[in-house]
C-alpha cells in the first residue's frame, strides 16, 4: 500500500490480485447476492485507491481493507433498504469482466445428488446468515468467513474483543437454530 501511495500502479494491481476474492466473498456473505457482491467489491477497491493517503501501517492492511469493505457494504445495504430498490454502487454498466466465481467446488468424487444437496444447504446457510442482525453477521463473517482474529475483528468493528466473542457465539447459536429447523 505504501508503494501505491508513492505512485506505483503495479503495487495496487498486486494488492487487488491478492485480496479481491476475499473482498468479494465478504461482500457476498453480507449481501447474499453475487452480482451485488461483485459491485460492492469494485466500490471497495475504488475507495481503497482514493483513500491511499490515509493508510497508516500501524495495523495489518487487511484490517484496514475490511473496515472499508464493511462500511461500503453497510452503506449499500442501507441505501437499498431506504429506496426499496437495488442501487448500483458504481456509475456505468455492470461488467462482463467480473473477477472469479464465488462457487466453492467440492471433491471430484462427490456424486450429483450429494453435490446438489451441498449446494442447497449452502444456499440455506446464506439465507440464514442474511437473517442475522448486522452486528452478529459482520463479526461472524469477518472471523469465520474471512479468517480475521478476534483482535482484528474488534479493530474493524470498533468494539472490544469480548464483544466480538459474544457476537460470534450468538451468531453461531442463531445459525444453528435456523439450520436445525430446516433439517428437522
């Protein structure tokens, strides 16, 4: 990031290639919609580029990046809720050149029925995740989905580590209840 701030375009391209999938995955888990996740991720990187001068290497880059991703995604969701319609994050048409797919491929030995069941269960999990209150969903996604430590999640959310642990615990309990109801 410091190289980009000094004018290296290659440095930003490297940051993008390293982190764009994680940002898309985070945005998908927050929005529940692949197209919206890709739009949100584009906006996140646009904001990172614009805010390069504010970056300070006092924390990990990913912590700063996920802070921007969280704010961008929440603003996007809030705007959709207020207007009642899906609002594009970027001006101009959606891209045909979107980054890689978010689908997680299973082992080749899975039979079609099992693969269909896994896909259906994955969809139900994303639906259940969307029903969580934002505070629990964000903490859970950052920690379990994106691999941030409790301390990093606390920094991104501006709360204590104990509050992060509590939110993740409650999110897991709510998700378990929703999934159990679907399977039961």
